[in-house]
C-alpha cells in the first residue's frame, strides 16, 4: 500500500464519526422552516398557560408535530407533556432533547402585537395575567423547528432522538412527573440528555455553556412564628410574634454569612411575611416564606439543620411557643457533564464563531432539567436572546427576547443533535 494511502487511513481512524461524515446544510434547512417557526413562537407567546394547565399548548404542539413526517408519538402517562421519537437510518446512540412549555403568573407589558392578554386565577382565586416571561415560547418554537430540520435529514442520521415537551417547569413538578412515568427508562432510555435556556445576558448570536455545576438546588420553607397576642399598648403582657419574626429574618441571614463555608454557596431570601390585621393588635402568629439555594448536597442538608436550630433557639429565648417549620426540597442542582459541555462548546464555536461561544459561571437560579441531568449525562446550554440597546430580565413583565434568536437556536440545536448522534 502506498504511503499516501496509509496516511489517509490513519487520519480517518483518528477522526470522530461527526468529522468523517458530511454535515447536512443546516443553515438552509433552518431558513426553509423559519417563517413557520416564527409563527409558532408568536402563537405560543400569545397563548400562554400556567404550570399544570398547558392543555391548549399541548394541543397546538401535537397538531404541529403531526405534520412532520418521520416523527412518531410515544405513548405514556405524560399528562400535559408530549414525547416523540425520530429514528435515524443507521445505528447510533439514543439522545433526548427537552423543551419546556409552561408560563408564569405575570401580566405582560411589552406592547408587542402578539402580547399575551390571557388571564387566569391562582390557588385561592386571586386573578393574574399569564405570560411567557421566561422564554418557554422560544424553547418550544426552537424545538419544533429542530424537529422539522432533523426529520429532513433522518435518512443520513444515525441513532435516534427522543423529543420531550415538558410541562410545569416553573413549579419544579414537570420533569419529576415525566421521569416517574418512565421517560428515561425502557428501550427508549437515552444515553445523553440536552436542553437550552434562553438568556438575556447573552446577545442574540451568542451561546454559552457552563461545565460542571450550573444551577442551584431550589428548596423552600414556610415558618410559622407563634407568640401570644395582645394589645399594642401593653407588649409586656404578650409575646410579640412580629418582633420575633424580624429577629428571625436577620438571624437566618447572619447564619448564612457566618456559618456556611463561602466556598460552598448558599442563599436564603425571604419573599413573604404575613401577620396581623390592625396596627394596635399584636398577632399571635406571623408566617414567613423563603427560598433556599445551594449547590452541593452536603451544604443543602447543613442549611436545613441550621435553619431549624436558629428558629427554635430564637423562639425559646423569647419565651415563645415552638415555631412550625415546613421545609421542602425542590429541584436538584443542574450539572453539565464536562466532556459533553466541551463537545457542545466545540459546535458553538464552529457554528457561531469563537467570539460568540461564552463560557459562563454557575448561577444560583434553578431549573428542573437538573432532574434529568442528575440521572443521565447531559448539558443545558444558554441561547442568547439579549438586545444591545437595552437590558432585560427573565421573569419580568417587559421581557422581550430578540426574535432573531429563534433562527440561531434552531440551527444550533440541529447541529448539536447531529453532532451528538454521530459520536
């Protein structure tokens, strides 16, 4: 055999399957379906539904997917979720892509022509507006676009993709529901799981990956401070639950600052204090509610123990009855598999350019995709939706992601999925 032929064989043996195989023209395929994908985004934005109530959203998604040849529904107890399978023509891995579908109880103030005017009621009957203020309309439309694109290349595609539309991400219940229903088990069990989250801190045309710990454990507690009610003019005859509640807030904050290793981040924020009905009547109880964020399981358990010790000690010192502490674990911290994170960053650099591939630090926000990535190696990356002329924030009534990000997202997700299937 000639030296040049030997060299060629050696080079081919060192190449990954994705390097050796010709990559489809995902830019053209994305452009072909862009108009439909933008229509999806605008319909979904205009018709948001709260967590656990995504019936019309589910129907719309099912109708759109029914028109995509080659994608088959997977039966299961998915509730308001949907699961689909796209089979390639060659052997390869099974990977899962997840898009979330629910909206938030926020009244939209963007002024968009397709702004939400949807109204609903929260538990207890309180009315609220409903808005995709976290960008799940972007997540869903990008997923639909990627499904259309990947269906076009299924004859070239190895392996198979399980596409999941997941409800109730905002309450932390949706991922758990689908996992308990078996979406990670059986013959469709994925080897890797992926998702995106739009983010206004990155500009449109940028995307980012955080390797390793990426989001926080999201826990919460409700604390009922108990006292003895009385007349505001005679506080010495009562046990002041309001003052005790104030001291508790400060003491818990001090506990985090002075008793938790700063190398293991922890945050407690009180978002609700409720007690009393009249200025001169001392209530017999005050209710506090707080969110608790940590990254590792040891700190998670430690914070719970220290909160319990702190609130009980303060009540005892005040001569108050023992408080009632209801402490709940929520979604686990997200973890981006370092090897997969490196591979995704490689695709982002190739598709968007090295200057638009952002290595971002872990945050203390929560995302129930952590339930998937805690069981199967995976990555959730950030898709830039920011605008250069103004700052925006998720969960805001004025959140208005740059719609050009949809095209970037469909192209990038398609490239990432094909790359992963080819490995």
